[in-house]
């Protein structure tokens, strides 16, 4: 339990991906089974512990201490789990208590019923020290929120076992906590587990961006072009009565898409883009699609308002036959025949975009016919479907980003290498009438600039600070004085969380406009016009 | 008798305690804008403005200021004040030996160790049979760089309240040092930057590292060197210390090393010489995750020179005081605890002491 608690504490404050991977891999190496597998399940969200309601926790603690002192404490800390872990009085804080294994704690809680759950939790808290108490409370109240995705955890497993992450993704859905077989294999003590799950995920094939001079070396006749649709890449698998929808990284997202699952009355594995709308006539925007993402379940109203469908790119398996080694051109023919047999409201084909040469294609890329197209894809006619991101067979060639000239408003110190630099920038655009101009914040960016530019920005922030709040500085920004930043972004969505009413996708600083008068930065209306397109 | 007690309670809002009432402790010590004043002794304790006669508990700058006419403090505290403010920080000084009573006008004054930093003391003042202890800042956890706190029986105990909330429970400092050393082993390509206040905390962190068997040179910020030298001259061996200059870091930017400096320096341009630094901060505030997050701390080290909640409440009981005055910090929670424990308590509103100094 100690090692797990320490791992959580470190992960939550470690900003860098490599740092997190190292912490996880070291933990897997140092921790015995089944604890490490249970920890993994807790991190990937696959550990099911009957929930203890926060109200129950509050009752437990105020039975043991003065409610006024508890109120002062909670008010100061702000997080219930953390407060309870700290104020809980137990002998374990001082004495060298016997270590409680994570497996024992989880086992006791999983066996507990609704009636004895609180007492069992209290008994555990009595025997644990502060960091472990925090970990166990987070486990039972759900949601570790430590900034580690399932994908990152799988990468850490791959690092630990020195295997490709694709191998882990492929196996993942046949495995169950505490993953003893998997760890035996990764630590070199056992055979690779057999793929056991029905309708398994097959690691996806990814493309590389077109770099300078890449295309000159290639013959357009070898390639097929398709639009790059701006939805989310998915894999629909239906085998022997089992139907699953996977994200690009192998997460099972079937629960949120019953409409798609219902229409999967076939034996095949399809690769495509998940979108919302009514094909072929109407394709919804990315912000429409967001109404359907990151949900465990979905209401009938949302289903009818934002129907989902898959725009198919590829076929990996049909009626039990693996098609991945066939050339793209042959897979495409099979795909076309196959999609023709499916419900047209749920599955359609990603059309082939005819083009004569690279220049003609560039015109199409720059000005695609639909707002939800973010560029073109190029696929070699003879390419097999291979996992990962091989260089050569597939390219993505994206539309140029949108840009806006915004004004720097706030800057925050970064983390790690950047902890002495103001490197996270909040910027705004003008709104209000001439003479009463006001800046409205529209986004935050922390990359896009060079190291030399970062030093200039940092100096500018330090020299033009008007207020400080902890790690944040407010920078002078008015029509007479300020710094204009050219911001590049991929798209814009309506947002009720932001005062401006808009939220940018992938904003980054593309240029520092030292030359531009501040009053001439863009207005909010410019962004709003983009929304209404 | 019952009747009189109720009348008293209604008038003064405090329980009937004939003994203390006749003693009138506020005639012995009372808050003034300059600091805590002792009328029969004619002195202030830790005054924040220049006064004629000052008794100083320890060398932190919010307690020990320059410009008094006469200062009575432990020899170490006087040395530290001289290091910080120059030899002429007061017109006259007198060193107080721990445990030895001296008379200041009508009052008997004795200094006892407070366990806070080197030279730190509590001050017992006695007058007409009344005993008040002004404890300054203190802690109970063992600290290899200073003498252990000694509970002093008294009628009124004046306690600090920096960490006076039940959420502040400091772990054993050696455990925190263990976490730092583990991280150094895990991330040998990065420099570990341990933020620690220049007086006391920094030397304690360094000494604890040595106790844990760390024998590599430790790099220090320039602001620490005088005080580290002073600690060493007082027999506290800090091992090999090197200035954290750009030259000493070499090409690898201190990768694999431990650098100790004042916390403010790590947000400064000074910190750019370090390779992909791991920001660590040794402070009792690091107990609260949000505090660590706000400061961009990656490895919080919960090491405090102030008493935590359990130490505060245990100390109040140890002194046997029937009345407690609570100052600088979270007074309300400790006053509440005293009420529940049947001990009379009130906040003592002194100005000028920093809440954040740990």
C-alpha cells in the first residue's frame, strides 16, 4: 500500500510524460503480484470497488472529531478525500505499523456489502498512515485524477517489459485484473498470454505529416487521396456475436455508442472516422461530436439529436479472414462492396479524391469543401495495413491552421525545465465599442515558440507585470501598450465555460508580432464569424 | 459561590479562575504595536520595531530585527543577527545561557531551548509567582541542528499557530529525505533543487541528507553560504558544500546532484543553469497537495521547523498551563481545541509576523 500511495503522490505532481513513464515502470518492477496489477487496474479505471458516498465519509469522520475543527480543516484544504486522510486519527501515523497489502485492502472492500462498507473502510483507515489513507479514499470514492491515461499506463507496461505498445494494446481486452499473466510475460518469467477476448482490438495504422520536399520524391500515380475527416478515429469489430467499438488507442467506447453497436450486424473489422450527422447529406461539426464523447452512457435525446455514424476508411478482417496483408487498393475494393451492404445511416464510405498532380491536390487541401475536413490523406496503393506509424505508405497533409492576432494578458510559470520561465500564456481579443475596448480572454497557449522567443517573452512578462497572483502575472495590455501574438488553431467550438463563448482547439503561438499596434489586434466578432460557418 | 461565578462569567466571558484572575497575567505581558511588552520588566519580546530593550527568541528576520538599543538573546541568536545585520545591529548585547535565570528589572527571565533553529529559545518570565512562557516558534520533532524543545511548566503558555489545523501532521523528516534520495536515484539525468529557507531549514536538510548516508558534495545557493559556515563552526558538520555556480555545474547542469537554495531563487532566472530540474520544496505547507501544485513543486518534502497539530496540542498539555494565548497563524482552530479541552484560550493579536515562513 505504501508504494502505491507514493506512486500516486508522485504521478499527480510530475508534469512530464517521460517522468510519469519512469515512475510507473519502476513501480511495476519493484512491486509483487497481485498488487502491481491492482494498481494498474486502478489507474486504467478497471478496478471496481463498490462506491462509498462522500456523505458517508463525512459522517465517519465527524463521528470521530469535533465538527467545527473538521469544518475549519475542510475549508482550508478544499478536497474531501485529502482532508479526511489528514485529520483521521490513527496510531499508524506514529508507530511502524504492519504493512497492509494493496490486495488485502482492495479485497476487503470488494467483499464488503452496503451495510458494513463504511465500517470496513474505517477499520482500514485506522491501520493506515496519511498517504495510504488518501490512496484508499480515492480508490473507493472513484476517480484518481492523477493525469495518467490508460494509453500512458500501457506505454509504461511496454517500457517495463521492453515490448512494443501495440502488443499490449492487442492483448489488453482479453486480460483481467490483476493481470498476473501479463506481468509474468513482461518480466520474462512466462509465455506471452494468448489473445483471449472475442472481437479484439487490432493496433491501428497511422500516417506521417507531409514534410518539406517529401512529395517531390513521390509519384502521384502511386497514391490514392482521401479527405482527412476531423472526427475521432475508431475501429468497429463484430465477431461471432460480440460487437465492440474501440478508440484509436484500443479503449473500448462501445457504451457511449449504442446506435453504432446496434447497426453492426456483420462479421468484420472496420477502420473509420466516427462523426455525427445524417450521411451523406449532413456531417456535424467537431463540437457536435463532442456531445457524444467521454461519456459512459448516453440519453435518448442526445442519441436522436446527435446521431453517430462511421465514415469507413479500411477493412482489416471480414468473415474471419484477416485482410491486413492485402495491398490498399484491394482492401479498398472489398471495403466498397462491404459498406454497400450496411445501414447507410450508420456507415458510409470515405470518398476517394481524384487528383492529377501534387499542385492540384494542394489546392484541394488548402480549401476543402466541408468545414469538418482538416486536410487530405495520401495512401500508397500497394501498402499493407501495418500497426504503428511507418514512414512512407501513408501521409497526412493538413489544411493550414486558422490564425488570429490576439493580445497577451496573463502569463504563468511553467514546470520542470521551464519552471523559471513564464511560458504559459493567456491571450485575448478586443470586444466592445471603439473608445471602450476591452480584452476578452479566448485561450491559452504554451508552445509554438522557439527557445529564443521564450526568453524574449519571459523578459517581456517580467518587464510589463502589473499584478501577481501566485505563479501568474497579469501583463499590461491596453490599446496603447501590449504585445500582439499571432495564434494558430485548428478549430473553434462554442463554449459556455469561457466568458468569450468560444474555445480553441490546439492553440499555439505562431508568431510574435512585436511590430503590430495593439489596438489593431483582432476582435471577438472575427472569431464568432468562424463559429457560424 | 455559584452565584458569583455566574456573574463573573457574564461580565468577563471567561470561566471563573480565581488564581489567574488575581495574578492578572496581562499586567506581566501585553501586546503593543511594537510587539509583546512586559511593563514590570521594561522589555519587549521579539519586537518588530526598534525599542530600548528587546528579548529575542530566535534569528528569523520577522522575530529578530536590527536597531534595538539592548538585546538579550542566546549567543547563537546574537551571532546570527550579527551575520545578517552586521556587528552593530544593536547598541549593547547580552548572551542568555539556556536554563540560567537573569533579572530584568522586577522580572526573572530564563531562556529554554525551543527546537526551532540553532539558538532558538522560549522565554520564561516570572513575576510575583506568575509564570508565562513566550515560546516563539518551536517544534518537537528531533532536529540534528539544534537543541530539543523542553516543556516548561507555566501558568500561561504563549504558542505560535503556524500549522494549527488538524490537517497539518508532519511525517518524520528522515522519511522525506528518503523520498528525495529515491528520486535522485530514479532520475539521475535531472538536477534536484531543494528549496529551503536560508536559516535553519537548509542546514537541517543538508544534515539529514548526511545522516541518511549521502556523501556527495551538495551544491548551495550563495545566500546560504554564510549561515552554513556558521552552523559548521558550531560543530554541525554539513559535509562538502559547493557553490551552485554555472562553472561548478559543468556541461551536465548538475545532473544527478542535489542543489539547496532559498525557495524564491527557484522561480528566478538563477535556476536556468540546471538540467531539467526536479523542483522540491522542504516545508510544512507541502502537506497540502494544492499548495505544492500552485508553486509548481514536483517533489514536496514535508519538513517543517514549526510544531504540527499534534505537537501543538501535546505541548499545551505538557506545560500544564491553565491559560493559552495563541499567536501568528490559525488561531481559531487552536482556541477551539483548548475550549474543548477545558483550557482557557484567546488569540493574541500581534502584528508583523509572517504566516508563511516555513
